[in-house]
C-alpha cells in the first residue's frame, strides 16, 4: 500500500550529489545506492525528514532460528503455527451491519475477525489487509527515480535496502513494512507461549522449497485464531 503526498522542495542541491562521495567511501557500492540514517537524516527540513520511523507495534515480534518445536522451560511442547505473507481479501457487509461491529470473514486459514473502517455501509464491499504495521515512512528525495534502490541505517545499526515503488516520484511518500510473516495463534496457545513455524528461504532449480524453522512468542492481548507479525531473522546459511 503506497501513500502518496507531495512535499516542498527540500534542497536546491541534488540529493545524489551530496550523498555520492559518502556512499562511495562507506559502502564501495554503485552510486545508485543511497545511505540515509533514520536517527539523524543527512538532508532534511526540521518538519520533513526523508526517513520517519513510525514507532513500535506491540503485535510485531522478533523471531529466532531453531531446529524445530521443542519442550520449553515451562514443560510445554511448542506448537507449530500457520503463517501467511501479507495478504488482502474482500468481504461484503451484511444488510444488518452496524458501525463498530466486528465480522467473521474467510481468511487465509479459515474464519478471521475483522473490523470494517468507520463509515462503512451495510451491503458494501470492503477490502481488508492482513499485514504488519509499517515501520517507516519514506519521502523520495530529489534525484531518486522510481525503481532505484535506497539503503539507510536503522537505529540498531542494521542497513536496510529498499526500492522506490514504480508509481512514487520525487517528493512523494511511501510506507515500508518489516520483513515479516503473519502468524496465526494456534488453538490452546496463550499470550507469552512460544510457537514455531517454517518459512521458505529459497527454491532450488528443481522447484523444491528450502525452509527454516523459526520461533516467536505470542504477544499479550491475543487469543487463538488471531494473527501477529513475526519479523524474520537473516537466513542461517546466508
């Protein structure tokens, strides 16, 4: 999902001209890779940094590599959870729908509870998105074109590479989601319990999936059938 907003011109000098020498010294990479820092943006107006962190999401957690489900310290055997990438689906609101009412619709693994947006009318068709909360809002700097890569360093020191979407131009903004899977809380699992899931690392030449096991803990406030986002660790054999 791309949010498009026009901003004022942020500098008379080309953003690429300013960053190219720095990028070359720090990374040794091609000049179409830009280095930004979400803590102290290299070029900004006080009211319009290029990279804006959107804050933590209590329903997004970090996962870790494991060999597979195991017995935890509390003696419980870790359950395997179903996962899905970010997905959109559509549902028709019933004639009896009232604003603020939650609905059960068909999701990727069966019924899922959703809350239609304010102003939704009975009988209307609504689109829902099962996805992690965006982590950053990025304004495309001058000199950067759709399809180009930008690399910036997060507050944890990790470099993140993103590609400007094809329909977003200079001065417009788009959202960046974390690298995550949506995890369904299994039956008989409570908040704080650990669950395990597989994720596909790559496909072989003969079209076989290479997968890895990951573990994540269910955030507070979630019950079986609900979803949370599990941020993926780097592939173990990368």
